C-alpha cells in the first residue's frame, strides 16, 4: 500500500473514518533521524496491507502536529478505531513500530 501525505483537510476521512489501523509518521525534510526512519515506514506500508500509513510534514501541517502534541520528530502514532493506542519518538526498528499496534 502506498504512503499517504496527510493534511488537516483529509485527516477525518483518512484517519478517523479509516476501517484499518493507521500509522502516522510526523517528520520534516531537514530532520536527519526522520530521513533514517523514512525507509522503515515505507517498508511497513508496502508489507502490511492491513495498516494505512500516513506521513505528516510538520512544517506544512503545524495544526496536526499541535493536535498530537508533537514536540520532537520523528514521532510515530498508532491509531485504531479513531483512537490513539500508542506513540513513540525517535528512530525505531520495523518490529518496534509494528508493536505499537499490539
């Protein structure tokens, strides 16, 4: 499945109304750890049809970043049934990210 670039305009449709669990990656192009995390997030999207994967550029979507109280990036947020079930900050392994949904 392809990674979606998420904005506040499509947040409700793509996240709150999603029939699948959603992983949101809060990132910025200038963030080194975010660039390290990006291929892992992309792999999760490709290998897990049951998870919708979205990325939020915090420079372009400050309202969404504030809504999730993002203070450091990368921040990964796991959402099920429109509720945050877990989150983590920093570079993590694919297994650690997938465990956010358990």
